[in-house]
């Protein structure tokens, strides 16, 4: 199950992780986000133990969204050693996100 990242726990759970992190920035009212959501959940199962997979609701967590300049959703950031190493904006097939996450391992 994907982790729910918040302004309060993001640094501890995402930036300080010793594993690669996939962060899905989304909102309930966003149609493309609803298409990506199940893919993110599948990736959290596929990469369990290898990577941290989580979601940030941009409406509830404006701090993280502003820090990373999130202007369009869904936006997916790939973080390794506390740094953004890749980014995907918009809805894409699972294979695209899987390949980007695999490249971070």
C-alpha cells in the first residue's frame, strides 16, 4: 500500500530514506490522477522492500507541493538520497513509471 506523505512526515519518510522513493502528487478532483492512482498502488506492491512508494494530496499538503514547484498533477517525482533524480508529469502507462523507478534502484 502506498504511503500517505504529508508536509509533516515528508522529510523523515521520503528525503531521509535509504531506498529510492516514488512520490505521486495528486488531488481527488483530478481525472488523470485517478488513472495513475491504481498504478502507483501496484508499484508499491511490486517494489515492496526495494523502494518507498507514496502519495501527496496537493490540496492538503501545500508545503511540499510548493517546495517542489508542482504546478500540474499528476506529477511523479523519483527521489534518491534526498534528491530528485527524475520526474514524470501527466498520466503514463505503468511500464514508464516502473522503468523510471527501476533505474533508481
